[in-house]
C-alpha cells in the first residue's frame, strides 16, 4: 500500500489525521485531543500516524507525503509565528522534526489554507473561506491559487477589527472578529448568559452547575428565545466580517469551515438574514453564495495531505 498521503489538522482542542490515496479517497481517519504544548506536536502527529497506519495495515515506508495544518502564521519559508491557540508553537522546528521522522516529503501551512486546498481539490476555484473554530481564520483563492501575500500571512481575517476598542483578542488587539464570532467567543457568551440564569432550560441534570455547550445552544435556537439571541448576535458579527471582505475582494462565493461549521445547518438562515441586513441590495452582492466547505470537519486534514501541490521547496 505505497504512495499513501498523510494529512494532519491541529486545532485548539483537537488533532485530526487522515490517510488518503493519490486519488484523495480517505483510507483512515482519527481525531485525538491536541497536545497542550508546541514541543509535543511532532510526537503527537507521529503517534497518530502510527495508529492510522495500523488501521489500514500499512507501514511508515508506505507514506509518500506528510502535510500538516497548524493554527499559526506560517511564512513563505514555512516558519511558524504567532500561534495563539497552542503554547510554544512559535519558532518551533516542527517541519524539521516531521521531515526527519521518515523518508516522506513534508510541508506545513496555516490550517485554513489547508482547508482551502481541500476545496480546490473538490473543484472549487475562486472563493473566500471563513473557518470558525477556536478562533476565526480565512483563506482567499482565485483561479485555483491561494493568495499568500507578501509574507505568507494573507487571510488572517479573524484579526480584522469589527468593534473599535471592543473586547480584547488573544492576538493583543481589541475588537477583532475573532473576539465575537469564533467558537471560543460563542462559548464565553454562553457562559455569561448561563451565569445570569438565562438558559435554565438547557441545564444538564447530571451537571447542573456547568453551562451548556455552544453546540447545544445552537441546536436549541429555534425553541429558546435566549439561545436565538445569542446565535443572532454571533451571526451578525460573522456577517459583518464577511460583508467587509466581500466589499474588498468581490468574492464569488463564501465557504464556511472549521468545527463550528458542523452546526451551520442550524444557523444558516440567520446568517443569511444578517448578511442581507449588512449588505444592501444596492451593493450588487446581496445573494452571495454561502456554503459549507467540501469535506466538512476533515477539510483541513485532507487539504494538508495535498499541500505539496501548493507549497514549493
């Protein structure tokens, strides 16, 4: 079983790995908790790779390429910077460690760029990708090519300011989109509302002192006014960010990815309503397509497995 491609997607809470053939068909997939420090990332990836190989009866020598997406700024030389969600990642020798562990070729990239590569492989050619996970990430693709910018950092849409002087963001700025429309921001809002006694209907009888998860709140938004208010505010800031980016880039389509996108079907109508509220019909982009990213939660890992066609060197 030679010629396998291994792809890994590191998030703030989960590490997902896939093994795929050259045709993109996934042979094995696993998700484990993310390592708590950047110095352990390479060993966690290699341990997960061993498990995946065991699932398909393959060996290390069967892997032709290994790619990885990371929640960090990755420059044009594949050096890591500004990893706010995994301590100790910035400046680490992750790529060198991965290359030294096998005879495979290897590349790393920003995790959202990896999701964009998956979308390209699925036939999408020009789009804005908005990734909603622990943070908010983005990628811009035109004519099948990732726009990387002067330093390789293009697409960091989560750190676009949407509220001047607003809530503090982990990046050090205030009022970033990530502080209002990320999975972490949604969780914080749910915790505040729960602390004020506004979500009693969603209390877990086994753990009555713990707030409900953001996922539970999203799924209850049509039955519970307080849940709908939380999600509507979340969708408003997301729509505001999208509308700003569409004004700048005149994108043909928006794809939504990341962990929160798994619940997109529950708040899609609200997101569309909020987008139309902030993007007047006169701007001629009122009916912009907004769709889930191909491959859903596996997009980052699948795209990572094909990074060699989008990373040079």
